[in-house]
């Protein structure tokens, strides 16, 4: 118990008075200060941490608070598979933060980024968690009353292992999917479970199994002929559960491979068009497997209902990963959007009462965004699940971070154009950075006048570079300085070139030089941010991308200067007509949502490109 008091003091600077009464009891958390006397009744040890934050936030005033979660468990999942493997100190800080916010458990999503006995290529050079680190983090979480739950994959999303599919992992079906029924597949999975059992106290384990849409369509088809996907995944699940049981693990899995197959199959619908999961599926899913439904993008609670209704057919416990902290679209988060979809998801959960609620923080496209940039969304999710008012949540957020909630939200302004667009996912702060200045793919659709939002976004967070989270704002300021210059430069270059306006082109050549300098400054700030939160492995991807961007700007500037000096006759890229129809996922006018392989450099291919989601 002494450990939790030490960590409360470390994170919150708060100490309970000697007269404070703390007692363990059922019925949720109760915190009161009456006539200056503090009483706390808690169910889980983490409730002591939560009580400390409430007391700090409420100051010296008398109050009584009673809290009860909307679900038995409240879990936070952090992506540690797409380059950005959170370092041990970051994980420990997250554990302290979520204990204070009211969560009960933490998952670190690790596809291959953890050590596995007898599998030397698993997570090779990827900054994987060692067994010693996993044991250390598990013990630390337990001391604060947080359950650390392994979150892995046992079917698909093994992109990185495919690099070694001919030398070590000779067990792939097709794409990133393991070969069901293959002895080597289950040897790998057993090595995973055996290693994790040594490192974690919990009986829970999230085994993934999502989005394996090509299951049975590759080597499996060659070896076995066509089989019903339901039969393949049920057979594989039973084998995985058998291995899990051997090591005293109770699995949780994403549910989409069951309900989505049925959703797309007309034979699985009744006369009213409602989805009916086949009885053979409902009866054959092992009883001790919890099914986790993920649905991240509904702005209204009723829009979650249909899929949640489908899940009432299952006989298993249901977890609901509804809403998400959206940091997977670039260097800055989508906080307002996250708050809205999560609030709707939690409201929807009240109708269906899942066993657990989960907030996810995904890092698709390379883990570019700092995990701590999502703190408003992380805290807000727990507050809504507990029933805390927004007014009290903001007091607690200030007490937790030293930053006002509304000020922290301004970190997203480059993405939302100063809060103008908060009900969409668009990432101008990413494609605006990477969009090529000569063959500008996105220039066909963006409005150059929108660059004003980046200067405004910079001004909104200036002066916030100090304090514990100042590094987030410093990096965002550097990025906004680049975007304020670069966002419309390709459009201006193309227009001036076609008009043969050499005076404007000279100005733009100087602008390209300034952009080079600003990118250099951003790289330095971003490197510091990355190394503060993450292991160094994976940083090379960001530095190669950003360094390549800087070199490309330099090359374009030099070619432009050669053109202006008469050393070359033309700039062919600027003579091509841009086609708006080529740009995918348009949102509001002048805004779109591009993945890394679309946003970076050009439409030209990197040789051997595959769908590797880093």
C-alpha cells in the first residue's frame, strides 16, 4: 500500500492527511470531505489514486462524491505496434494517469513488439518489450491496482513477420494472415502464451483475430480447398483457446470476424433484413471467450445500436471498444472528434450493458502522434463512463496535468482549422506537410487560403511550451510554422509557372529555402518528443520520411533556381494537370484524409510496396 501513496505524491503532488479514513468496501468509490475530515471508501486499490485526484481537484471545499462505472471494467488500450513502442517510463506514467482517471486496466497492443522465447525474429530490431520489462510493468501496475492485460494477435496483422516468412515464419496463408491448421502456426502461438504467462499475473489476454478478410484464400486454399470462413476461424479459435487454457489464460477477441461475415452474407439475414448469426457459430464459440466489438466513428449513440444489437445474439461476455482517441492520422490528435464519438458510444452502452468498456489509442501510419497528446480524450472517456460532469472533469484535468482542458484541446487546431471542423477525420497537418511541392497530389483539392489556420493554430498554443507537457506544444508550434509556409506553396508555384511570372517564382524559391529551415527545426523538436515517450526504434522511419521531405524541398528549390537562371527549359511536373478525382476520402471542401502511402511524396510507387501499415 505504501507504493501507491508514493506514486500519488509523485504524479499529483498530493498526500492524504493523517486523519484521513480509507477503507475498502463494495459499491464503487465514495469520497468526502466534511468539516475538513476526509473519508474514502474504495472497491479497487486504484480507487485510492482516483480519490487523491478528486480531493486535489476540489481544493479545500467540503463535498461528497459517489462514483460507479457504466461497466464492470474500464480499459485503456495503447497501440505499441506501429513503430512507436512506448518506453517503460511512459507506460508507468500512463498507469498513474489512468488510475487517477478511473480506469481499471491497461492493454499495450503488441503485434510482434514483445520478446517471445524460442522466436528470435519476433519483434527483431523493433524495440520489443523484453520479458524483464513486461514483468516490471506488470508488477508496477498491480501495485497501483491496475490490471495490465496482454493484447496480441493470433491470426492476422502480422505484417512485420512476413519479412521473415521464408526464413523463420513459414506459416502464412496470404496477406498478413497466419496459416490456420499449420503445426508451425500453433508452435508460434504456444511460444507466445508460454512467454506471456511467465510475465503477467492476469488471467485475461486479448488475442486479436480481427480483419482477417482473406482467411483461407491463399496457401490454405491450395492445401485444403475452399472451406466456409466460419469453419476455418472457429477451428483456429478452438485451437488457440486450447493453448490459452493450458497456460491459464481466458481470451478476449475482436468480434468482427463473426458478425461482419454474417453482415455481408444475405443468407444470414431474416425476412426483415436483420443479421442472424448462424446457430453453429453461436454454439461453437468457446464459452469462456469474451467478444470485443469495436466501432469508432458514430457521432450519435443510436448509430451504434444496430451492431450492438447483433452482439446480443452471442452467448459470450461482450466488451465494447466504442469511440476512440483518434491519433492515427498524423502528428496531431483529433480530440474534439474523439470526445464526440466516445460520448455517443458510452451513451449507447447504457442500453446494452457490456461487461467492459474500452478506449483505444491507435497509431496507424507509423505512430506519428504523441500518446500524451490524447490526454483530454483519455480522461474524458473515463469521466463519461463514470458519470462525472464536464465541469468537474475539467477541474480534475487541471489538477492532473497542470494545463486547462480547453487549452490542451487547442493542440488539434491545425487538424480542425481552429475548431471549425470537429465532426470529421481529415488530416491537413499531415498531407499539408508531405504533399509534394511540384507534383502536388493534394493540390488538386485543397484551398490555399486555408493556410491561415496554421498561423492561427500556432498563436493559439504559444506560451504553452513550458511545464511537463510543454514538449507537445513545442512540436506542434514547429509543425504549424512549416505548414503556414508550405500548405499553398505548390499551388502558387504551379500558377506562377504557368503565367511565366518569374518575379513570383523568385519569391517562391526563397520560400522553399525557408521551408527547408523550418522542417529542420521541426525534425529536432519531433525527435525530442519521440524519444521522451517511445523507444528509439521506429524513429528511423520518421527521420527518413522527414529527411526525405527536406531533401525533396531542397531539390525542387535548386531545380527552380536553375529554371530561373536559364539552365533548364522547363519543370515538367508543373506542366501536368492535376485531377481532383484522383484524391480519395474527401471530407469538407478543401479537406481530405490521406494515409502515409498517399500523402508522402507522390503517386509514384516504392518498389515492392505492400500494405504494411507503418
